[in-house]
């Protein structure tokens, strides 16, 4: 084992040296870009550009390294010499993998380690840092291992390079995409583990049969088929998109309705569809006329009179955990008050401490933090902190659970704008600003009340509300004409709330300054929208695995809250039943599959449709067919007897060079 590992290290050290230089130069470029801008407020270790460049490098380098480790034995037939060493094939596989992953870790990790050490030395980076900020780049370095095994599989398989050798990369690509979309870290790690297990098992199984499909263990055949099916899924998706590009892009068909609030406080209902012009009516169903032309108002006229609004989505339990874990880790400390920061100080909101942290532009060191009780020379500030649970935007005010504070960065001080009680905590806030007059209002949502405050914290109005949904509620505040008139629209929140808003569009209130609520009403239910699939959707559904398409609403219930349209599901199952199953059955009969193999592949094709069929065609080693000397019909060359007439192959013609006597019956 040690000899094989040393041999692999010696053969691939040049590639590792080249990769080390390239990776180092990439990070040096990021370093130069950072130091060239002294007021740069990004943490280099949590920079998305570094994250994606590292992910690309690790994927490419891992694939090339894995491919070369197998390719080096392909010429001039060193593979036969390798597998006849006094080692098991599993031992050979492990030796190659140990050496390859060691080189990969060195090339991917050493430059990153140097970059991290530079960023962590005091006086280099004027930005907060947490170990959790390194998790995204570490996960993508781990994901590069999948490309390493995919590269080995690509050269190990006995197949044409332009046909199916590179399809194993599909597992790595799909896992990389899902990692970037995963809501929590453990899901990303589990996906990488599953993908690596599939590819590593497929490579190990290929070592047992010299890269041939026949002779592999059952687990190896299953993982190889799974790996190739992922690649086939990507190819089928791209092919469907390419075909759809040759046709005129179809417009969404069907009908849908929605409510709009105009600047004068009128609620209008718009109904649009492909088979009729947009119809705009009031709540009584009367057509709305354009004041200028006297004709029914159209969509363009509606857009001109729609009131501007700010929107807040409030989680009733105070928790806001939306988005992916990568986005959250990259946003642990965010620049705060970019347009209001002082000339010699950079300010960040650091959620770990719940305070505004200040860094000196010249020394690049932390000089203290600002909390509800004022400025402190340390990060903790005695433990007082702003609330991370409060949602909303703005760079002028921060809040705790019971108070809203105005922040003055120049004076490094805070002042209380508004306070509430512990049994009515602040859930969300937002600032309303105008390009000409600046900060106008602050909207504050507590557990029981919605308040509108002036920039100085004086109350404009307040009103109680009932949550539209147990989990979250959406608040839309419209600024009406003349100034001082407002409308508040409360509706269900979250993606599942989109379906609820059809039956309960929300509760609207019209409010005047210093007068409170003038009127309110529950908006009538909207008709259920009816959409007809577009051509692109039909093409994509026809090549999607039926099992995957059917499981999407359950797997991604927050994304597919209303489910997959029935027409698209039927199209996917139809392509599997009417196209893939007959082709698979015909090929199985043609190449004399056993009954068990026929049944297994039939279930596979039924569940995975077009990608499954492409994987079926890719993994099988289809033997040639020649004419039978007896019946003249085509027969398989790897079968001793003709399936049509039962005749055996004729013995080869004698050329006089034979050295063995023919077998005969002993006397």
C-alpha cells in the first residue's frame, strides 16, 4: 500500500504543483483587490466572489486529478501491470484514493490556510470575523471531492468519451446546486456524503471489472446507474430548453385575479387572461373608467395610479430563519449605515453581539461597539444588545424587544424614539424615506398593534390587528393622496399563504393622521387562478423523471405550495409509459435479458422516464450482432447458440498454423 501511495504521489506531484500555483494566484488577486480599497466593508473570508472562485477551482482541479490518476495507467497498457500486483483491487483503489485526496487537500487547503492567517492577523482586515464564516468555503472544498471521484469514473469506464463517460459528473453538479439551496448545514453535508458514497462505490466497482459494466457487484451497478442518470437528467433538461428556444416564447395562459390599491385609496380588482383583455373593476364589479379618456382603464393606466407601498412580513413567534444557511453565514456581520458612516470609521452590525461594531479605517482594528446604552470600548458592551429577532430594514434606527432607538454614528450615541411593554414586544419595523425630504416615517409592528411614527418618534396613528396566519402575516402600508392619508393591508404570509390569500385576500383599513381608522373591510375572495402549461413547461415535464416530479410538492412544500399541475404530471408519466417502457422492453428482448432483469429495468424506466432510459442505454454494453451461419438471421456474438435456430457458431477455418490437435473421443 505504501509503495502504491508513493508512486501515485510521485506521478501526480507536477499537477499538484500547478494547481497550487493557480489557486495561490487566485487568492492573491482577491487580496490585491481588498487592499486597494481601504474603505472596503466586506470580510474577505465571507466574500461570495472568493466562495464561488474556490468552488470552481476545486471542482475543476478535483476532476482533472481523478481523471489523470486512472489515465496514467491506460498507456501503454500499464493497467494490466497494475492490477496484477500482489494487492487486491480494493487495495489498489484505496491506495489511489488516499494519494489523490491527500494531494487535493494540500492544493485546496494550503493557499486557503495562508489567506485565513493573513485575514486573521490584527491590522489587516477591518471587519468582524467568526469561525462560522468559513463554513461555506469549507463545504465547497468538500464538494470538490465529488468531482475527484467523477473524474476517476470518467476515465475508468469502458465507453466512448463522447457518449457517456462524463455523465458521472452529473452527481457532483446536482449536489453542488442543492448545497447552495439547502436551508441548513447538515442537509448540505448529508448531500455531499450521499453523492460521494455513490461515486466512490461506482469507482470501486469499476476497479473490480476493469471498468466494464458486466462483472460488477450489484451495489456497483446500482450506484453507476444512479450516477449516470443524474448526468442524463441534466442533458435531458438542457435538450428540452434548447428545443424550446426554436419556438416562439409562449405567454402564460389562463386567468388570474388580484387586488390593487390606488393613490386615492380605491381598491380595484384586475382579471387578466390570454383569451380576453385585462378587465379592471371596483369592489362592486363596475368597470373603472380612465379620467382622461372616459374609456375603461387598461393595465398601463392601472400601473400609473397604483399607490407606493412598503411591505413587512412578520413571524408571529419572532423567529426569522428564511433563506439558505450559506446566505446566513455570509451575513453574520453586515455593513451598517453605508451612506451615514463617518469618514474615519467603518460600522457593522454583528449579530453575535447584537451591536454596531466600529473599525478604524487607518489601523484596521476594532475600536469599540455601540449598543442601546451607548458606546463601549469592547464588543460586549456590558451585555446590552439590539434584537436580532426584529425584521425590517433601514440604517437610521435599531430596536430591542421593547424599544426603538435612533443611532447617531457621528456622536456614537443612541436616543430612544419609542418604547413598549414586555407583553407587547416589537416584531418588525421599517423606515419610510423620500428622495427629497429624507426620513419621513417609521412603521413599527408589535404583537398586538401597528404603529406609524414620525422620524422624531412622535405617533401618527396606531391600530390593533389580528394575525392573518398563525405562522406569519404580511403588512402593506400605502401612502395615499392627499398626504396624511394611509391604507393598511394585512394578509397571510409565507409561500403556503399564497394559496390562503385566494380565499382570504386580507383585511384593509383606511387611516388618517390624528384621526385613526376611518373604515375597514375584509376583501372578497378571489377566484382560483387557472393556468395552462406553456410549451417550455410541457417539454421539461416530458423529460423529467415522473417519480421526482410527483414527489416535488412533498420534498419542497414551501416552494410548490399549490402542487404540480395535473397536466404536467400526466405528460411525464405518459412519456415514461408510452415511450421509455416500450423501448426498454424491445431492447431487453433483442439482447436476451432475463425475466428478472426485464422486470427490474421496467420498474426503473417507469419511475425515471427519459433520464432513466438514457442511463439504461449508457450503462449497458451492447454486444454486436452478426448473421447466423445456419438461419442467416442476426444473433448476438456473445451467445454460444442462436436464439432463433439453436445452432452453434461454426469452427474457424484451418490455416495450417494450428498447434493443438482437435478434441476427439478417446478410444
